[in-house]
C-alpha cells in the first residue's frame, strides 16, 4: 500500500488508537460522506507520531472536501457543536477522572469533542480555502483553533480512568498508554509487560489499521522505516515555506516535538521549530523570535497566533524538524519565506 504523510503530533499508542477513531467515525462520515479505513502510525525517535493515509483515501477525501462550499450551512452547525463541546470539556477537565464512570464513556466524549472542535475545522479550512471567504465561518474556525482541549482531556481524564481500569485487573498502570483502545476493550493485558520493556529500551511502535484488523509492532530502527516510506531528506542550507507573518530575524533553533513546553530547552529569542503548534505551546510562542512549522495553512494555529503576536512565521516547510537541529543558528526571512543556516 502507498502511504501519504497526513500530519505529525505528540501521542502515545493509546492516544494514537483513539486518534484513528476520530477519522473512522460516524462523525467523519456525516461531514464528508466517507471515512478513513486504512491508516499507519509511526512513533518517531525524537517524539511525536507520524500519521499516514493511503493514497487512495487521500484522493477520495480531497474530492469529498472540495464540496464544502455547497455544505456551508451544515458545516457551520458542526462548528457550533465544537464550540459547545469545548465548554463541556473545560468542566470535565476541572473534575478530572470523576467526570465519567469509566474510560469508555470518557473516550466516547473525547471522540465527539476532538472531531468537532479540532479535526473538522482543521481539515475544512486548511484544504478548502474557499471557505475562508465566508467571514463567519473563518471567524469561528479561528476561535476554535486558539484552544485545544483534547490533549489535557486525554491526559487528565482518559488516562487516569484507564490506569484505574488496569489496577482493577491487577495490571501495571504504567502500561496504560501502551495498549490500543481495542486491546483495552478486549482485555488483551498480556501485552503490557513486553511493551513496557521494549519501549523503555528505546524501541518505538508502529500501529497499522485496516478494516477489522490492527497490528502493533516495535522496532529499534524506526528511522529506517520512516525513510522507506518517505525517502531520505536531502541536506539543505535553505528551507522554504509559506509566509504566515512577515519579518526577519536570526536565532537559535529549538525543536518542539511535544505538547509540554517544560520539556523543551528554550530561551527568549530562540526560534521555535515544530511539526505544528497548539495552544499548549503558547509559553514558547510568546517568547520566541520566530516560528517555523512543517505543516500548516492560512488558518492553522501557528499562522493565527503569529499574526496576533507579530512574530515572523513560516509554515508548511514540510521537513524543518528533520533538516534543522537544536542549536542551529538560522536566519528566518519571513519576507521571502526562507530559512537559512548561518
């Protein structure tokens, strides 16, 4: 099967299997008249998970989403659902695991929340630029993209409930994030011990899903697997992308492959480089001199926030996180959309 890289996000095996559910859900089907059935997820050495769609489903989706302008009224209702769920999510996060009787109810809510408040607005405006002509639609999407409640909901509600569920079955709760949702549902607890050992030794997971079938494997040479799919990136002294906010600065590269800003060594004036940005990275975005992302469109989080903060920003470089290294001195020319090593 031929795979297309869709996006990269910080995640665990548990989080990744829930992530897949958003794209294979009835919510996705209702919005686009199709859903994703085949998927591949690869955990990177440096953190983050790369999510691939099959080329056939990528093409089918692009055809489906192109009909967006014809469904603007229906799609506005889906955005309104996202706003409503964000309000509920805030209260649930405050309550913690006590907000739900079990992990399954919490996951069902998370699937609803993540699709309507994050996945749907991301897909429709980043792929269908025509929708930006509707000011109400664009404004609602911008509002939704400024916050993201699914990461803290997963961390503070879902994972503690899964840990409690494992303890009830005399299983080490440290393995909570190393089981898929299906494995939890079917009580495939015998896989926990081996996966803990392999992950602690530095091996990374691959999670492949097809209708009625999922496969989890671990390998010590995950970079070789990634390069077999994407090819090996060529070294370059100049990267190009799309200008989201103009400006020109020099600074030291700091790569963020995590949602936890405390895990990134960062000083005021450093250049933030990430696959994408999210509200959890705001502490870094507020003190950086510039922002560079692999992904992104006109209404992505990095673009919206950089314009508000008036920080030079280049999005859609495709491989800045691969070709740049922590500590590199770079010149960010967000007039021309270029990043050069100095």
